[in-house]
C-alpha cells in the first residue's frame, strides 16, 4: 500500500470516497433467560475509499467500525476490504484484507467458505456480516474460463454471542472461552488455500471450487463442570459446485459440497450431552455431503411495474444427528418464499420466507423490507419468528423472535 502511495506522487490519482453510517435497533418481544437482553442497538461507520492510480493499479480502503450503544459486545473493527490490486488483460492480483462470496441459493450459501462471519448481530443471516480475511488472490482469464487462486496466511476465529446475547447457544448460561482449540499445531498461522473455476455456458453460470483449511464455524463442546464452552476449529478440505441458470421466467439455483474432515484427525474430549450424560468422543465431525437447490419464478409487471417472484428450495445434509457436535441445523428442510420488487426509484423490495424441517416441523420465518429514499437514505426492517420442536438444535432460540430496524445514510 505504501508503494502505491509513493508511486501516486508521480501520476494523477483519482479518488472516490463514500461514507455510510448505519444505526441498528433490535427488539425481542419475549423476555430472555437469565441476564439475556431484550433489546440492543449499535451504530456503524463504513468509509469506502477507492484510489485509482492508472488503468492497472488501484487501492480500496473500506474498514468497518461498529460501536455498541447498549453493550460493548457489539464493538467491532473489521478490515472488510483494505487491499491493493493490479489488473491486466488476462490476470489480476489482489493483496490485503478481502471479502469474497461464493454461492447462488437464497436460503443458505453452504459453499461460501472463504470469509469468517460475525454471528453476534444476526445468527440467521451472517452473510451480511462477513469479516475481512488477509489474503492474496490471483485471477486468470483464459477465454471464457476464469480461474481464481487464493492464499490465506492468517485465520480469524468466529465472533460468537456471549451469554447476555439472545443468540447465545446456552440460553444465557455460558460464555465461550477466549482460547479456541485447533487441530493443527500452527493454530491461527496454519496456511489455507482455495481454487475456483467458473464460466458461463449458454444461460448457465457454473462454478467448481476447492478449499483446504479450517471449517469457519467451530465445533462447540462443554466439558464436565466447565464454566465456559470450548470451541474447536478443525482442518478439512471441501469440494463444491454451484449453478445458476435462467430459463425464461425461471431461475434455477443449486449448491453442493463434499467435506473431507480426515485432515483434522481425531480430537478426543469429555463432553456433556444434551441429556446431561458425560461421554468421551471425537469432536472432529465425520465426512459429510450437503446440498441446497431450487428455483425462483418471476411474474413480471404484476402491479404496475412491480415484479413478484416465488422461491422454493430444499436443504439437505448427510449428517442427520440432532446431537451433532457441529452445529448444522438445516439437515432436511424445505424453504419457500415470496419476493416483491417494486422497481421504483428507491429499489423497494419485500421478502417473505420460511424454512421448515421436513421431519419435525421446526420453522424459521423472516419478513424483510428495504427501500432507499432521497438517493442516500436507506430504511430496512425485518422480523424473525422461530418455532422449534424440543430436541431440535434451534430450540435454544425458541423465545428469540426479533424485530430489527436499520437506518443508513451514505454521503
């Protein structure tokens, strides 16, 4: 970055600066357990500075500052995108903190493995709260094919809810340990790599990906008599594919993966099970496959210039154990939703969707509306409703229905 600034002294530098400030308020109609809060609020500041030095060099400086108004747990500094990039005709090189996205599905993006996520603010939609990861990305364009090669030099643990947070995994009884466990002796310095190929085939966008590193969401374990819960990050390699294809008014989406956990070996520990028994077991999950796929059908011009989309998806995970030490709640679930796009000046959009467990009927619903006003002001509101059966992994959130409102201004 310093080299870019020094080089910029000898050439014209174009600057584009935007700053977005956001205020968020969440309210829980039902009272929490123990010391769990019934509301929280924070304000967030995100500057976004783009420096263009010539046709090939640019730098992006876009950190995120979050300040908790009700609890310091919500304080955060994340270098979401702070990188330098060189662009040529057939290749690009990007170095620095970066956020990336893989996937196509609406209900869950199971192949999206590159960035760590912040689960403190919104456990059910963490893709909106990714944390930047230090990385080098090389992108090659060969005809219609695009190849991405990633190297991650440093691992970021997940930001998990403490015991006053309504998304706490233990109904406000336990915090998480500040010292995560790792299956590799290098711990956070364990090097991670990823490869991806994608191209457009007719009306279909196809991608194949490979990742070798830590699973981003840790295994959670409670030892007998522990006052804190342990988190274990295990090594794995993931092979995945994603597809998005347009057929008239139909949009077909799909994601699939196979995760090989043999890299993590075994990590034996004493554990307290859901029914209070003490067992000794291997915390590294077994190999598993997962799939999410479905469609979105759009009715154009239904009400004036508005469009209405109907969404249907199915989520599957080969590990069907409710007591799985790795928290993967959507193992045999159906998702249905409706999207209303107003296509007005403010891009107003309403989304109503729900995930229902096919076996035990546990349900997670969300209603969300957003619209931009006066070109710079954006209002978002969403309501989450959870109705979980006893014994389901989501039962810990059964009284955590939530109304959230966000107001953002960009200048």
